[in-house]
C-alpha cells in the first residue's frame, strides 16, 4: 500500500466508526426480566382460569405484569390444553421410555368487544416413565406444569413485543 492512500484509509475507518457509533446510540436496550423490565409498565386484567395449567400461565403473567390494572385496561384470556407422546423406543428388557408433555395454548387480548391480539403456541417438557402408575402420573403432571411455565414465558415475551414501548 502506498503512503498516499494511508490518510484516505484512516478517514474511511474513522467515518465507519462514527457511523457505527451513531447506529448503536439510536438503539435502546430494555431488560425483559426484573422490576425495570419492558413489561413492568404494562397493565392487563386477567380472566379466570379454567384449569391448573391455565392457572400457572395466569400466575406467571400476572407476576410479570404486576402493575394494578384498571377497568379500561385490556383483558387477557388464555386457554391451555396438554397432550403427551413417547419420543424414544428401547430394545432393553427394562426400559425407562422418554416421553414429552406438550402444552398448547391460545392467548387472546381484548378491549371491550375488540380483539387486539391473538397468539397460539406450543411448549414441551420431557419426562421418563418407570412403569409405576403413581410415579408415571406425577412425572406427567410435573412435565405438564413445566411446559405451561414455558408457554407463559413465550406469551410474556410476545406481549412485551406487541404492547411494550
């Protein structure tokens, strides 16, 4: 490289650094968790849960959006169902087959008669069975609850993305 192009290269690098600095300065980062999160300023009313899994989702959402809601704030209603399936097969004589609990949910945000936002998602959690009926049922219940918590987290982030500032 010749010595005459050195100042021009420095000028290009300087302009690039200034441009990059201005682009980053225009961004604002807000945490998604904690008391100063993007969702802390949002207020929602919540419908009554119809099942244990819906109660888990409502509890997590009401904790995340803990601000007291007024009568004019949007209403969140959630429906959650669970299902399960085996995800592995084993040729051993004493297998502990892996299974998956799937929580399927729909989130609706309404204001009066107007539907503001609808979102349907699924979340899953794995568990193993050992052939003992009570233990298998408890493992499935635990996995359903973990999947519902994951679903609540998905809904929380979607609400922050849609209604957060």
